C-alpha cells in the first residue's frame, strides 16, 4: 500500500511540473512590465530601471527565470501583495480554511444525496422515482451555480428572510450561538455547491449501479443468503463507487470553478473571492499564487481519488 | 465507406424484413425523435436561436436607450421583461446579448473539437511514443484548474487584445480561444479510443491494402466512423462554454457592459435583487433553458448514435 501511495505521488510530480510550466509560460507571455510605472516617470532615469531589471533578473533567459520562479514557489516564497501589504502566503493561509470548509461540506452533502438516490433509482429503473430523480438531476447540472445562488438569495434571504446572504467571519456571539450563526450562514453556499455536484453524481451513481447490479457476484451474494442491505452496501454500492470516483475526480477542476462563484456570491472569505478581488485590483502576485494553489488542490484531490480507489478495490494497489 | 457499407447492409436487412429502406442517418434521426425530452429540447433551442437571430429585427427598442423615469420597472407592455437600473429594456438587451452568448458557445465548441480531434487522431493513429506523450499532455491539461486559469489569462491578456482587435472582438477572441483551449481533452480521449479500435478493423485494413495513404485512411475511413461520440461531446461542450462565458461575465471579468451577454446582465442585476428580481431572473432562465435543452439534446444524440442500440430497436 505505501508503495502504491509513493508511486501515485511520483506520478503527480511531472504533472505538477507541467502545470507550473503552463502557468509560467502564461505569465512570461503576458504583456506588461512590472516597472512600467518607472518607465513613464520622468524622475527615474532609464539606467536605474535597467539596473532594477538586472537586479531582479528580468532579462535572464526564460529557463533560468522559470527555475528561479519554481524554486521560490516550492519554498513558499510567493512574494508580497501589492494591495494589502502582507506576504502572499499569510494572506492565503488566512483564506484557505473557509474555502476548504465550504468545499468539504458541499462534497459530503453531495455524497449523502447522490449515493442513496442514485442507487435507489438504479434498483427501480424507469419507475416514477427514477424519472423524477433523473429530471431533477438534469435540471441540477444545467443550472449554473451563479444563478442557483441568486435564486437561493432571492428565496431564502429576501422573500422568506430565513438565512443571511452575506457570510461574516466576525460574528460577535459566543458559545452555541456562535456555532449556530456560522452554520446558518454556511447553509446556502454549501447547498448551492453541494446540490450542483450531487446532480451529476446521481447520474454517475445510477449508471454505475445499473452496470453492477446484474453481475454474477451479486447473485452469488444473494444466493449465499446475505441480507438485501448487506448485498447492496457491501457488494453493489462499493463496486459501483469505483467508476463514480473516476468521474468525480475528472470533475474536480470544475467544482473549484463553482467554489469561486459561490464564494463571490455569498462573500465567503475564501481564496476564490480573494482571487477575484486581486484580479480586480491588479494584484499579480496574489493572482499567481491563488492559481497555483488551486492547481495543487486539484492534484491533491486526484491523489485522494487514487487512494480511494485502492481502498474500494484492493486489487488496484497490487498492480 | 464503412458508413456506406453499413447503410447498404442495414437497407438490405430492412428490405428483407419487408420494411422501407432507411439510410444510417435516417435511422439515427428516427431514434433521436423517439427521445421525447431531446425533441422538446431541440424545439426550445431552435426557438431561442430564432429569437436572438430574428428578435432584434422585430423588437426594435435600442439596447442602450436610457430612460431614468422607467428604471427598475417590472414587466409591462412597453417593456415585456422590465427595465434595468438605467431604464434600458431588458428584452432588447437579452436578445442582443444572447447572440454573443450563443456565438461564444458554438465557436468555443468548434475550437475544442478541432484541437481534440487533431490530437486524438494523431495519438490514436500513430501510437507508440507520440501517443504516450500526447496522452500525458492531455492528462496534465485535465488537471489544470479551469476557471482560475481562465480568469488568470483573461486578466493578463485582456488589455493588449483589446488594443489589438477593439474592445468587442478582442474579448470575444480571447474568451473563445481560452474556453476552447481548455476543453479539448475529453474529445481527444474519445477520438483516440475510437482510432485505436477502428484502425484495426477490416475496412481500414482493406483500404490500407488497396494502397490508401495514411491521410486518406484517416480522413475518409476512420474519422467519419469515430464522429458519433465527438458529436455528443461537442453538444455538451456548447453548454459548458456558454456556462463558462456567463461565469466570467458574472464575475465582472468577461464582456464589457455595452455587450450585454446573459452573464453580464446577471452581473449588473445581482446587486438589485431585492427590488428588481425580474432583471436577474430572465437572463438566468435564458441561460438555464439553453443549457438544459442542449444537455437533453446531447442525451438524445448519445442514445441515437450509440451503435449498440442499432440492433436493439
């Protein structure tokens, strides 16, 4: 098992290198000069600008600049935010927990919805339940997250006035009340993101269970007298989850996109809203670092999917 | 060629069974028509496309006619979908912006399909080291974070492209190229898989033994037969590209305010939700209906083009 984990991590390294090359190429190809302001400032002689460029190595050949950039990225030396005057890594570490909390709860919500509904749909294909679930799933993944978010705000905050639509990190209440307020403001972002994921996951789950349910080992499990629930949970669902994990892993980059939108709508102080704010404020170091972090998060979740495979299907780790 | 063989065979079988002759495409169309929701989706999509193409000619209110007396009004006879905060007619803006939204979807899909088919075909036909390298690159692109990267590229390149091609064309080219350039990977994988199996098939072998050069084998024999899954993926890609563009515009980083794509209208509307909900609901519903009908059409096409179902029905 540990050999398998090691191998998966080693496979990720070239991917990470590739992604960093793409990111660096985009940055290097981008027009604009960090010392543009100096160029237009008549008080700064051109020699000073040239010296600055040489000092920061802007005139070095591209591969040299790439290696230097990559080394400082890996060492966590991500520079200094132009706008908030803080180190970029401090800024990101402040924001990351909110993003991970929302994403994690949304994923749990999606699994809790999709696995039972998808399985039940597949057990009774083309029944009323299945048709309603399929229709809802289609509607669910055709509704873009930004529109669902607005509809939720319209319904639950404006019309019914049940939930706050602005996420606050400075809630003054203490004790139970503090937890309750946090829970209440997290409901809508988590629901928007979770329902969106649940929609496609339900479809995957239904298809996977339909593939598995007619296989011989399910009949064997029933024939040897296992109860229906044991057959379902231990034999059908566990095996059906293997392709579902693949498909969900492929969707992870899209889910991060949804997270950015949700954070922006509900003003969740996570790295997604940080990204948008920095883009609007031309804060390049933060933009680069957040994009890099999102790439790392995607890779980390791919790794998690690989580990999940090995747990679901122990044969995989022996290959 | 294979399609022709298959259709003659199917035709002969049909004649033998005493049914009228049908070509392969007629057969596919027949199966597509049996998918009720796909038909409903097609009707809705055609209606939407006609509305944005013909609508601005019929509904002639200008999209930037500012009228503060009528601002943030709900639907009325003068303004069937209400007005925005400057008193501009939401219907006129949606009809005009819808053209851009749909055009972005289709153009980005064409780019994604072209890149994906080229890479998948090269990979599947040549095999070996080329295949291995291209597939590693595809895997790497699949783990790129789409939206953050899209935002990064738009952020870095927006101004210079705007200078080069003007504000509208510049943003259009940028958005279409980037969305298409980040969505070709599934197509490449599908095409490669098709090529791997098709290039060993007898009809390709016979073409090869008759002396067809590789390019003819690909273009004339393998490619037409591997198009089924590509068509389905392309359909879904249109929906995904429309969502991507709307997301960008919704975040305020897509088209400028004078090009009211549906996402852009939502962006402008979101701060007035409490007193002008219509302003957000109509463009949002337009995006939703478009995406939903495209998804259903994709589902119908998948059923209709699935060769395993040919013999079943």
